[in-house]
């Protein structure tokens, strides 16, 4: 379980949060971003393909994309009154050559701490 950047919505990839009870189910929420590679990252990736190793430029790009999608999903959940998103999943798809979408989605709920 982790808080998003705003800290308002709890985020979890499991179906429940220990110590909390789901009091309302608000439905599916999602956030996405479409990102394109850039020439600098492509040149460095080409060199790494020759010598091997981690493609750090692409790792950074994916981390930034993932965080953007998570933040947008959490904002959507907050806007409909949720204080948590559970069962979070990720999906990617190619949009065009050199550009991909990263999608984060989950179930928006209202939680109350058990006494």
C-alpha cells in the first residue's frame, strides 16, 4: 500500500486493505499517458545494444510514465469521492512507432478504519 503524490488516496494492488473496511464501491478509475522516445535516449540505447546493460534512459521514461498514470488515476478517484484505489493494474500498448501508452487502472472505494 502506498500514498500517491497528493497523499489523499491510498493505493494498493490487492483487493482489500488490512485494518480497513470497504464502505462504498465507486467503480473503475484509470489514468494514462502516451510517451514517445527521444533521439538522445535512442542513441544511448543503440550503444547499449552493442555492449549490453540496462537502458537507463528507457527505465527513467517508464518510471516517469508509470508515476504520471498513477497520479492521474488517483486524481480521478479523489474527484469522485474515493479515499482508496484497490486492485491496481497496469497495461501498455503501442500507439505508433516510437510512442506507447501506459495505463493504470483500479477500483475506487471508500474505506473506513476498523475499530
